[in-house]
C-alpha cells in the first residue's frame, strides 16, 4: 500500500498499491472479477455514470503520480488477472518501458483545441483570402457591369475560401507550436459540435519539456492573437499524463 496521500482506488474498499519489479514499478488496485470480467465490463461501460466515476478515479491516480515522477499511463480498463502477470509484463518489457520513461522524463502533455467562429470568419474572409482580396479590389475599380459579376463571384467563393483559410490557420498552429515542443500529435475530432468557443475544428497533443512551457504558452498566445480577428481561437488544456506519447500498445 502506498501513502495515505494517494488518491482513491478504482473501487471502494480497495487501495492503490505498488508492484515493484527492479527498476520499474506498477501502480495498481484490485477490482472484483465479477464486475470486470470481459462480459461484465463491456456491459458496465455502456453505463455513463459507472464509467465516468471509475475513469475519473483512474485519471486522478495517473495524474497524482505523473506530477511526481515519469509514468507510462495505461488506459482505463487495463486488467491483469494475477499479480504475477504484472511482474512478468514489467520484466518482459523492461528495455522498452525504461526507454519510454527516459523519453518522458521532465516532460508533460498539453492539449490545444482549435475553435472556429464561423460567422466572424465569413464576415472577414474577403480581407483574409488573397484571392477574394484581389477580386474585391478589381470589383472596386471595374465598370458597373463587371463589378456586379465580380461581386457575385466573390459571394459564391466565400464558403470555399473560408475552408481554405481555416485549414491554413490549423496548419500554421501545428507548425508554430510543433516547433516549440518535443513531439506533436494531431488527434481525431470525432464529432463537430458547437460550443461557447465555436465549432471544434482540430485537436492537438504536444509533448512539452516542463522547463520550456512558458515559451510554448507564449507562442500559443501569440498565434491566438494573430488569428482572433478571423474567428479562430485556441484553448490550451493540461498538463496531462503523456497518453498520446506513451506508445501504441
């Protein structure tokens, strides 16, 4: 059992424990097999309240130790039927896990969500898009008939140019913040939904050296100010345990 300051285990009545295997250790807690066998767990995971409580407890444990040492975070629902199997896993994967822990040492994951205020972008797109800016200038200096046709063309191009500008801004965010990080991942946006910030258009995870976080944050704030007038905003979240940089397995 670990110290009394350790966060609660996944299940009431259990404790967070340490399984030591030489230079590596696993943080675990016991769960009842009747609730966590393959069929029972699959059924429980369809219950949002059951899943949310236990996933949050799992996350709290991971975050607790990630603030104190380098960790390789495993996803909620990683189950071993016997204590000895955990020791074997640590032993069999010693070299890979040791290398991974060294890579994550003094580093943490930060998330960046990119939102779009579509109305604001559409209202400013003619000044942001080089193609529309050029057509607008031509329309201002053209004859009435030609000006009318150019303005009609501008209106039909606005939606496409807004998409181009959004993708350009997202690519710029990825490049600029990627240069301030050790590694970066573009994450899937499973469903585009409207929020108080606008539509979520992109999600990134960045692996940051803790000592360099202020530089990363300053770069994020700078690009946010630059893109704000075009309806693009950034949300910085974290720090998180390095889930997206802890390997594929």
